[in-house]
């Protein structure tokens, strides 16, 4: 099996009849993090959804380990974890049940001790048995991030993982990212907050600048 | 593969158990609709007997529509559907599992209530037996076909009405053979032919509808 590598060539995406971006290229390998940047409505989320395979591009190709992702869907999805705007957790279930259910749906087994440990690590030790309905926005976000850890994936695709998190939460996510990337993982993420990662090479990609008017470009560059 | 299917079913059963109100509403709706007819039409046993099978079947169709609108919608809203589609396991099994869970939750209880409702329509014991047999074969059809409709209208505004328009015509064969089986018993010609056709229709739905629903889910989530 070829080494883990996410490469994108000539990716284009449209919403309705408006072209969001085109000609997006990048290539990241083990131990690299790609930060996708761009203003609101520029297509960052759309780009990430194309990378997950949930959406199909207008043009271009996403390759994982050198193969188009639609051809190796099962293996790609087994090695990839996505946290989107929506947390994907059920209000009726407790964080513990949510994690174990999510693992089951991904075709994995997750024992209770391990799920508990992960939730404790994310600072949810005191709400293991509460239905997710009564948790705060930030706490649900933490449950979703716990799911990311238990997935044990090689590639993380994170859409604004820091929204709703407090200072400790942000620091926690930063340390998780650092750990993941240093252990040879790959990450593609978006965020509007400054990211502090020591010793982690960050590639940056700006999307959707093609249709910016000059005035906007100036303000975006400031 | 079988274990994954069971996981999908178990998940929906657990969620339904945590949300019993919805379940009761659908069953109460079925009983109400059927019970209104004897009250409105009057107590002529001959007349009631001839409309009984049709009324029970039409009420079963409407009751299934009531719950189908939420089959995928809740999972879509909280993002767990996205996560399910990113599972390395086949989407077809998710669609099939959710349809089967829907039948266990909403279809199977109708079978238990049907004998009582049959008595309201002065149906003889033999006809009630056939009514139950026709519902046992027919209600899975409603869940399977319904899952296709629910996947198609996912995320559309006013999806509930559209779902009704898409699905009710597809239910017609089940209604004709289902109610027809009971009518045939009452007329003394035997229900065998109707039940066989209903069974054939069920097998066809079992084979085809999960694939269609899975494809529709992928399109709807995009």
C-alpha cells in the first residue's frame, strides 16, 4: 500500500450557478497539516465536503494514497474522520452511548473503558451519564471531538473545530492536533481563530479569492 | 455485514425507546382513524364488514407516512446521517437497517392492534386472521418504499407533503392486494392469490428499495 497522501488536483466547486472556486491544488503527506483559509461564504466548508467524498466536485480529483477516493471509498472512509459544523451526536443518548454507537456505525468496536477514558480526557468526566440534550454547545463539540479520537483515523478533516470551545478547550484541541500530526497523522482544517502549534509544519491554502473585487482583496490582505 | 445491520437497527430501536411519545402518537393515530369510520357510518354490520379491510389498510398507510417523514430527517439535522454515510460500511445496509427498524417500531405494533380494530368492523375470525397476515406481509413494504421517499425529500422545505405525493401512489399495489386478500376471504374465494402477490411485491421491495434509498441519500446529503 502506498504511503498516506492526500492530493488534490484542479478541484472546482459551484453553488447553484456561482463558481465558488476552481483550480485548487494541494498535496499533503504524513505529519502535515493544511489550514484552509478564506472569508465567509468562500467555499471552505464545500472544499472540506469534497475532500470527505460527501459531495462530488464540478471538476478535478481528490486522491488518497494515489487512488481517486471514489474508487477506494471503503478504505478511505476507514482511514478518515470528519468533524463538520454539525456534531453528529444524538440528543437522546449519553456521551458514552454516542461514542460507542458512532464506533459501531463505523464498523468498529469500542469498549466502555476506552470511551470513558477519551471523554474524561476531553473534560467530560462529570457528564458521562447525562443525555446530550442537556449539555452545552461547547460540551457537545467536545463529544464530537472525542469521537474523532476514538475513530483512530489517519486523516482528520475538521471544519471549524474550535467554535464554541472555551480557552481550555482550544488549548486541548491544539495539543490533540499536535499529537496527531507528530505521530504521522494528516489534518485538513479550517478555523478563524489563531492556531498555536509548536513544531508542526502548517501549509496554508486560500480558497475562493478568484472572484474577489480589488477592494475586498485589499481588506483581506490586511 | 450482518452485525453492522444489527447495529443500525439497534441504534434506531434505542432512539425510539428514548422517545416514546412519537411512537405512541403514530399508534394512536392509526386507532383513531380506523375508529372514526364505524362512528361516522353507523352500526350496519354488513356495510362495516365490506369497508373494514380497506379502512384498516388506508389507516395503516397514513400512519406509516406520519412517522416516515422523520426517518432520516432527525439524523440529517444533527449531522449523524453525514457520519453514517462516511462509514466504511455500505450505505445500502444503512438504508435497509433503518427501514427494518422503522417496521419493527411502527409496523409491527399495527399487527397487534389490528384484531381489535377488526372486531369493530364485525369481521369474522377467519377474516381477521387474513387481515393480520396481509398486514404482516404488507407493512414491511410500507417501510421499505417509504424509506425511498423519505430519502428523496430529505432537506427539502415542505418535504412532508411531497413525501405523501411521491409515496402514496407507490403504496397502491400493497393496498389493493392487502385489502383484497381480506375481501376475498369474506367472499369465500380464498386469500392465497392476493397474499402471494403481496409477498412477491415485498421481495421486490426488499431487493430494490435499499439501493434506491441509498442513492437518494447520497444525493440529498450533497
